[in-house]
């Protein structure tokens, strides 16, 4: 049972002095893993994570076998299901049928009795019970693939990766809950005297950890691409502020992650779901299909993955004509003030500051990481991106 401070997982009075780890202080190290050819990274994104189902279906149709899975938030849930041998078709039947209330049920009793001291707005116990119904495996050793999911320790502020040495003895359901526990929305996971929350807070696409596994290639699914010019649906109340703050932090962290970690061995898949809300429970089919289309396009065109595609594709599976996608860069010279922030921000050399205005150097930018940092950074709104 997921407990708050003082529950059965609490140990010493000072949790920072309590050593984390397996009962014997050891557990398998990353070096003990077999040589990995392909690691799949499933990013966070709440209900947008249903696109992962389409990605997994595409990988199965293309004959792509993965050797390990790294998941964040909703990616940890879907990654654990896949590592438990649940097929994408089964996920497509089970996950969308879960009503919104299965995940978000207000803690009315706690709010009435404790007010702002209540640990969360929604019941984590309800979510945990949903996880128990969904996931047959109870520990990491029962999974058919090496699996890891990230979380953030509230005491230290540092990341943890459940499934690694020192963090492998935690029950699987607890680990997934800790990776999905949005701050303020669900109670943090309490385990061995410390508290853990959603891994996407600090790393919604943990490429650095995936590279630590030293695979030959990484297939990374990024669900953070958002509309570049739609006014956020922000309302002046606590819940809206919380979610908007989470979006802003996620955007900035993803900017740095993509600029620094997307390299030749990374096949980056970014489904075109930018108009779909993080908590849209009504467009699951669109999300799944978007994930399928983009994964098929990206995997069959990337140099590190196209050689893995089976030659005898199933009937109805066709490789897209578009080999590589671009993002169109446009700049309004009447609005540009020549501040140079776009050149400073773009990691792919898309802009250059010259005199009174900047210029677009790559009108069709095939290297763009789609994090839209240039749009957010422009103080006058002069930049427009297309084909996102």
C-alpha cells in the first residue's frame, strides 16, 4: 500500500541518513546486463502517452526487437506492460477503457479534514489499484525485458532509476506509481524513508540514462511537442497554475535534453500530437494512430534503424514516402528587433542575427529538434514554425 510519511516504508527518523538499496546492499549492476543492441525510451506526457501504443505496434509490424526499455511517467506504465509481454493490441483494448475517474478521484475527505495540508488533490490509492489490475508482474525480475523507470527524490532533489542497482527491490507497482506521481496531483511515493514523484519533472525523455546502458542504438519517443502559437489554456486558479508551471519546466528541460543528447545513434520519434491536451481522454484513437505513423516513418528512414526493418512487411504496412521531416522556419522582419536571442537559442544554426533584424539561414530545417525554444525565447513573437 502506498503510504505517506511514517508508513510501513519509513525507516530511520532522518531519511537522508538511511541508505537506499537492496536488502543485501547489492543487486545487479548495469555492467551485468547482456550487450544491448536497441534500447527504447518512452517519454512522459500523461494521456498523450497513448501514442506509445501506436509506436509499439509499429515496431512489432516492422520486426524491430528492443532489448531494454526506459520509461518516464506514462511511459513507465506502458513500458512495464510491454516488458510483461502485453501486446500493443491488448493495451489498445484495456487502457482506453479506463474512465477518467479511475485516475483522478478527489480526496474530498482529506481536503475537508486537512485543507492545504492534504498530501494531494487526487487519490493515489485509486491509481495504484488501477496499476495492480493492469500489470501482472510484481517485481522487476518477473519482466521479460530489462526495464527501468525514473523518479525524483523529494528529499535530495536528485533522480533515481528504479530497476537499477540499489533500486531494484522495490515492488514494480510502487516504482511505476513513483514515476507517475505528478506533484500535488497524487501523493508522493513513500519508500524506505524517502519520497518520490513523477520522473518527468526533471527528465521527460531520459536519453542520458539510456546512453549509460551503452546500446548500439536508441529509439526515443518524445511526446512534448506542443502548439507553438496557441495561447495556453491557463486559468487563474491553483490547478491551472500547477499544470502550466509543469509545462514550462518540461519545455525548458526538454530543450536542453534534445540539444545535448540527440546524436547519431538516437532515432527520435515525435508523433504529431501537438494539438492534443495532456489530459484529453477522448482522442485515444488519434493518439495511437499518430504514434504508429510517425514511428513507422522515423524508424524506416533513420540510418541506425532502417536496416532492422523486416523485408516481408505484413499486408497493409507501407513505409512512408517521406524519408526525413523538416520544420519550416519563418521570421517576421517587421516584428524582429535584432536582439540575437534566436541565434543564441537555436542549436541547429537556423537563425543569424544581422544588424537590425535576424535572418533565417535554414527555411527548411531538417535538423530541428522541435523543442520550439526559439519561439518561446523570441520577445516579440516574430518567429513561426511550420510542419510540426
